[in-house]
């Protein structure tokens, strides 16, 4: 639950105007995918590396 609340807080600060919030179900699915890809990080394919970057952006993992 804490992860989703952090996401909501980051969304309030960093989301583009009109960017919809992820639902809890959407967040959980993307977070699970992020964890799997992040664990593989040194051995990621180019496509996986691109997807990881997309997930970082959507989940605001690229913010301080």
C-alpha cells in the first residue's frame, strides 16, 4: 500500500497537466513488471531496457 501512496504523492508533484492517475490495479501490475526488470538490470535486452525506462517514467521512479 505504501508504494501506491508514494506514487500518488509523486503524481501530484510531477505529473503533466491532464495526466491521469493509475488505478491501484494498474499500479500493482506495472510495479511488479518494474521489479522483475530491475532485478535483471545488468542483463537486460535493448527492448527490456527501453521498457524499464518507460516504467520508471510512468511510476515516477526517475524523480528524486
